[in-house]
C-alpha cells in the first residue's frame, strides 16, 4: 500500500471536495471521521473507501494510507482523526409506524443528539424540514454513527403532516404552553412525533394539525430544555408507554 503524501493528489482533491455541502449533494457521498463512525458505516454497508494514517486493511473496501498533512486537510475536527471513511449517502426508504418530524433544527449538535435518541427509542424514520444538513460533520459526530441505522428523509412539513393524517397517523406535537403532561399521553401504534426549532418551537400552522400536544413537566426555576434533550425525553416516554 503506497502512502499518499500530497494534497495535490487527484484522489485527495476529490475527498476534500466532500467537506462542502454542494459537493456532498452532487456526489451523494460524505466523510465520517474516526474509527467508531467508520465501523458504523461499514456495518451498515455504506463505507466506500477507508483512509488511515497507518497501513490498515481491516475493512473490505479500497483502503489508503496518507500522511498527517493530507489527513489534516481532510478532517473537520479540531484534532485530526487517525482514520476517515468515504461513505455513501442513504437512499430514502419507506417510513414505518413511528416517525419523528423535526422542523427547523439548525444546531448540528442538537440534530445529532435527536438522531441518536431516535434510534435508541424505536423511531423508524426521521423527516426533516428546513434543518441543518444531516451530513454536516458535527451532526455525524453527535449522532455517534446512528445516522447509518435509521431512515432519514426530507419533506415539506405541512404537506407531509397532512399526508400522515390521511394515512391514519396520530400526530403528537410539543407545546410548552398548552401541552398535556407526557405521562398522560396514550400513543397509537401509528404515530408521528413533531418537534420544532430550538428557539421558537413549533409555529401555530403546525400545532393546529396536531391531534395531541404534550409538554414536559419540570421545576419552575427552569423555563425550557435544549431541543435535543427534550426530544430524547419525549421519545423515551412514548416508547415506554406505547
């Protein structure tokens, strides 16, 4: 295995392009950083190429050894990763009985946390609208590789809500002002949980389409929760009582 030592190498130039969203969209590929994420990509059948600072052929895909200088150009982390994976973007699949609808989630760490919790608590599909790119490196890191194990689709939220209602889904929205306590909710088997923007929550246009509005009871000293934390609690609560 020859060592790639130049950032002007043709293959390296192609990899570097994947740091930009337009190129990720065009090539339908993205970079996963670190051995753990690369392993999750491989288990999901999405790993196309493996790049490492050391000679390493543990994955049955084309593998390349690069210098530290090259790795620095490829990584988006503050500290360069020792290994990277070039991964195939997911094809949209059919959604199942439990769907999470995420509207206008702008912070990469929040979306990554939401993806991780969705997998943990039995969500089949995440439908995103007007949110941060799911293949943003910070989203991938925060998801701890769980984005490889769940169906993620992009939809116009209002139109998709109406479609789900026609298909018999129970729409459960989050509302800190008027929602009923989470423990009082009896979810249907077919359900879609709707969460909104970090600062503004859900707009009235979406809340009006909900069959049930829920909130999380908490100490009066705390006005609100981080959207990633709130989504995790709601998904856990509904999975336990569903």
